[in-house]
């Protein structure tokens, strides 16, 4: 049984599923563009990212406003338990909008991680916190005068993947997958079934069975 409440569901997903099988299940339902770009990598390869999208939309800027951190402070202070902060920057390399202090605030507010198509900083301290963070790279610069939050809890796009607030976000060493909330239950059911079939396939292959025979039996690769 797939748990109903989010906390138990997230733990079940982390223990049972993985991004490849979730991507395959999205494919099966006709959503064939749910994996973020290969440049978005985990800060700590042993950390799993599972939670609900808390979207934050960034824009590059080229002057220092009166309140340069206003938008990001409001966004971070609105994090709720179970949230994954999804920072869409348009793949900007100008700004590093996520670092140690925002990670600390995220942890204390019950957030479960962050993902961005942009850059981050304070990597050693983020690793020490144990917060799962996925990013496109590192750069030791401040957001002040380089970027600003122009909205949060709004639809955003990363790597051509549309992300709605509340969508399921799962990340591991293979990358990050976005599961649309409207399809979540179907995707999880298909993924659980596929994991079982893959386990049987692996067992029989280890015993020397031919791949063609095992595929004909279980229908998975």
C-alpha cells in the first residue's frame, strides 16, 4: 500500500523507488519530459531528495535595489514542512542564490531540500547540514545586485520541465524527476509494480537466464 500522508509517503518513496523507475512510469502515462537536465547534480551523492515543490522564480539584475533580499527572505520564511525549494533562474551563471544560511533556514522550517538550475555556494557547510541540494554548479558570489526573486509559489520551468507548486520532486544520483501532482498516485502505483518486476528480472538474470526470456516474462529492461 502506498501511504496517504506526505511524511510517510516520502519515506516510502525514498526506501522503495528511484528516479529511473519514476521517469519510466511518467513515460508510460505519456509524460515523457519530466527529468531535469543532466547538469543538475547532487551536492552530496548519498542524499536523496523527496518532497513537494516550493517554487521560487528568479531574475538576473544589474543594480542594487533598496531591499535586495526582500523577495528571497519572504520565500524562505514561507517554507513549510515537506517542501523542496525549487529555484528557477533560467540557468543563470551570474548569481548563486542558495547557500548555507538559506539551507539552515530550510532545515529549521521542515524543508526537505532544494534544487536549482542555477549556482550555489557554501558547499562544505551545506554538506555538513545534511540537506539534499541539487544544483548546476558552484560560484562564491552573493545575490545582492545580481539576482532577485520575482515570485514564489507560481509555476516555473527548469530544463523545459514545467513545475507546479506541490508537484512531487525526487532526486538521486541519476538526477531529478518531477511527478505532476495530478498523476502522482498513478505514477507511484506503476513504479511500485515496475520495481517488483525489475527485482524478479534481476534475480533470474543472476541465475543465468537469457535476457530475451526474462523480458518476455516480465516486460521490463
